[in-house]
C-alpha cells in the first residue's frame, strides 16, 4: 500500500485555488455535517478552540470519507504537538504566529524525519495505516502541507524570507491579528488592513509561493481569490451557527402577526 496523494498540496502545486471553511466546534458529528458540503479544505483549529488530540482524531475520521482535505492548526510551533498530529494522520498543519526565518525552519523541521528534521519515528500509527503504507517515511514530506501564519507587521516585513524557507507549502495572512498589531483591534476587514496585506501577498505570490487567509465576508473572499490568493477560508462553523440562529429568530419575529 502506498501513501495517499494530498489533494490540497497537489491542487496548490497546479495553481488550483482552494476554498475552505474554519472548524471550531470540536465535534466529529459537526465536522461530518459540513464535510459533504463540497469545500476544498477545512481548518480544524486547536489554537482558539478546546480541541484536543481525541477530538481532532474524530474530526479527521469524519472528513476521511469526503474530498474536503482537513488541515490542523497547531496550538503553537511545538515539535511534540506536530509529531502527534502527524502520527494521527493530519494531511497538513497551519503554524500560528511565525515571526522569523528561524521559527519557520523549526516548523518545517518538526514535520520531517531525520536527517532533514526532528520528527520522531513510529511505524504503527494511523498515518501509516498501522504499518501498511510501505512508502510513508520516504514520501510523507511531499504530501504534507506546511502552512505558516504571518500575523504581525514585523512578520510581514520578513514574509518573503519566511516564504523562501525550504519545505514551506504556503503563507497564511491572519488579518485579525495584523489589524490588532496596527492598533485596529476587531477590524480585520478594514481597508487599511488589507492595503497593508495585499502588496506583501503579491510579492510572495510572485515568488511562486501560495498565499491564503481567513475572512468571514464572502464578497471579500471571492475578491481575494480573484486577486490570486490560493487558499481562502470564507467562514467558520461557529459563525454559520451563530448567524444562522440569529437570522432564524429574527425571521420568525418579523413574520409574527402583531398583537
């Protein structure tokens, strides 16, 4: 048995843009609800949710039956966390708050076996189908997405150097934290924020490195894809539930007869 191709990394390599959804509900059942919607990728978040290894495993299993590729955002740039998530079979990882080339190199190294990295070796894992994937150790680096998150003005100033680190699949711009760093906390879609992000993103694109982001405005998501962003998450499961429930209640109240 050979390792499965990562549809997400292969699509980015071909230049096929990927539309995603953010997953924060920490539920395999909720993950299954959205898994057949048709998104290209989904981000299972461990940084800003109460996900743990067991809940991530359940969500990976839920997505396994569908074409949507689940990427996991690790809590931090920590080699132990990376090792355990890769052993669980995560097809890709998003590393938050990468500030320097050295941090980028450390993230990549955590996903690589020696002598190219520091990932510990275990042959009987879910990732290897419990020892049945014969070429896993040889090919996993080519099938694992390594996405690095740029979230401050200082990191954006080094974005091209970070993107140039060998093994980086793509660069992800975090508009909420960038906005906060600009003194515009709570304004991730503000024009000033995107006026700062866009030229940096274009320079990274010019290097041939895919760039991505998360926005909750569908029109802005479409606009960024039209501008060349390669992977864009256009909403969150929690946001859909919150806004949907708000809208449902408002609709019922609006249609009630006056008393």
